[in-house]
């Protein structure tokens, strides 16, 4: 479990980690809306990935607010290089369906920069890909 402060009235986000048969599950809640929050959240996840070395990572994004705008997504992906995430398959579940196209763009950029990531609308499909999907 991890809380990241920032607002005067409490944490900006909270991440709950759990071990699974496919690796590691990270459930992110709270409020997003900036590149800084997105980076802090993913750096927290990367720290846990380095600590546990799972074969797969499922990130469930249940955060309120928008992801970073498209012009900041490349900066986000480049900032995550070298954080240890290149060694793990990443299944990302976006709980807000209207944000999936923007998140898919980030996934494409991630794959172009050495990550193995896939975006899902449902957790069940994401877990199946981590368990049985092609490498």
C-alpha cells in the first residue's frame, strides 16, 4: 500500500499492491490530472516492480481526473525509461472508457520505447493476457 501526498487536505493518490498468479496487481485510486501526478504514481509502481521482480504487472487505474494531455505523453514514457519497467509485461486497465483512446496512445508510445504494454477496458481480459498471451 502506498499513499502519495501533495494536496493540503490529503493524498493525491493511493496504490494498493497485491501478489497474483501472473505477477503483481496495482490498484490506483485518487485524483490525477497532471504529468507530475502520473509520474509520481508510475514511479511508485516501478519501485514495487523493482522490489518484487514480477513477470507481469496489472495496473488498474481507478483515478478520477484526466490523464496527461497527448503532448506530454512522450515526456511521460521517456521519463519511465530505466525505471525497471522494461523487464515486465504491463497490462493497463482504464476504468474510464472515454479515456481509453488517449491511454492507448500512451501505450503505443511505450511499446515504441522498449516497454511491453497493452491497454484494456476490463480487468479479466488483462489478467488473461498476462497469464496466457503471446510474448
